[in-house]
């Protein structure tokens, strides 16, 4: 890739991310499932370009977000009301996709994913302490049930439909189907692949979550320039450059918009019932991700970078106040093992 091309795509990336961050508080931002369904590559499916990163048929991943300050309101603390400090956030994910139909023009897969996010506080200040105490050492769980359908229309066109129900909250057991935790999401996409090194598409995502119902558009643009360089984008939430060291070894680098939300119970006193709240946060992650083919179906992945906070808040579910928090930036890392089928398994 030429210096001119690098500068051009760097400028596009900077413009897109700055525009997104400036408007994130003014418009409805994408829900977590809307983002994931748009970005996710599905194993056993043909869409994609030459040398692109592989879909995950099954994944086990562990990660952590580094220490940061988490303060209600302006983010200022003093000696009387000291602020709160998160030592680290523990992340864990396990997921699997199972093929139901693997015909030449039709792919149908079912997916299940479990993930958790656990905040560990080193210090909890007096300001809104009950909110932070409700998070401390309390896993926020997410169970996701998905269906992926991809239909090819000839050699250059395809359509996709993805459906998901997820349950996000601080429930004690590993799984819950209570309606207060539920989010319903759907995605429809139409893709065009004029040649092996170029793919683009447009689509719509739908989400019915804790806060609202919304339909948002997105665009896909994937391109391989040569044996080494390429880009993989889902606009406006992800712009990633790609460098292939050799077959089975590649790195993605760029920025992504991330979002998570959970239904939680907040205790306000020993003899008082818990108050239902929703906790949500979103960030722009500047990151790099390295994939390494081990052998057969097995791959190794390591990812790291820095999160720039966009939003962090507690929202009372019964017409109560919304507490906006000021958050400092956070480094993060993830390491995982995933399985993806070789091309011989595709029909």
C-alpha cells in the first residue's frame, strides 16, 4: 500500500471516529447486538474476500480492562468525597456455532454465546457508592442465542438474515430467561462480491432493548489490495486495516465502537428492596488483533489496545434519575483459542 493510500484511509478513519464520538450523545447509538451481528463473520459461509480474517466456529477467550477512575457527574473528587477506582475488569467469553444447513447456495447456522464482565474496585467513594457497590465483584452475564442465514444469488450476490435474543444482567445463576434482561435483535444485509478481492454490502439492524426500539443502517466494505494488505470495515462502527504476514498469520489494526448494557439490582439499604437499574457503557477501542493458525481447525488470537470512553451511565428503570459517570481511558487485552473449518468444508 502506498503512503498516499495509508494517509487517505487514516484520514477517513479519523473523520469517521471523531464524527461518531461527537454525535454519540445526541442520537441513539447502536446496541451491542446490532454491532456484533454486523461485524461477525460466520464460519461455513462463503462471503468474504481473499486472505481476510477467519470466522469463529467456536471460541474461548479471556481478557481484562486496566485500572481506571469511575466518578459520577463531573469526575472531580476531593478529600471529603473521594472518587471511585476500578482496579481491573475481568472479561470471559465462550461461544459456538453449529451448521444446520450447509448447501452450496444456502447456509443456516445456530449460535450460542456466554460472556461475563466483572468489575473489581480498589476504592469506592461516598458519592453514589450504592451503584458502584452493586457492580463490585458481581458478574454481569450475557447469554446470546442466534440464528444465521445466508443465501447466495448466483456467484456475485448474496443476502443475509441474522436473528438474536440475548439476556444481559447481574442474575446469580449462569442463565436466566426473565423478560427484564431480554434484548431482541435482527439484521438484514445484501452483499455484492464482483471479484475475489472486493466485497461490499448494505443493510439494516433492528434492536428492541432496555432503552428503545431502533432501526439503524450500516455498510460493509472489504477489500484485498495485494497478498499482504487489505481492509475490513463495517461502517460506521469498525474500520480495520489488515496485514497478512503469510498464510495463517495476520494482524488487524484500527478502531471499533463498542457497547454493553445490563439490567442490575442496586441495594440502597439493608432493609430496603433492591432498585432496578440499567448500566451501560460504550467506548471507541483503538486496537490490534493477531490471528495465528496452529494446526488443523485450531487458531490462536491475541488482542490489545486502548479504550476511549464515550458513555458510561446508570439509568433507573422506574422513571428515576440517570447518573452519567466520568471515566478515564483504559488499556485492555484479550487472548483466545478458536476453531474454524477449512475451505474444504464449504459447499
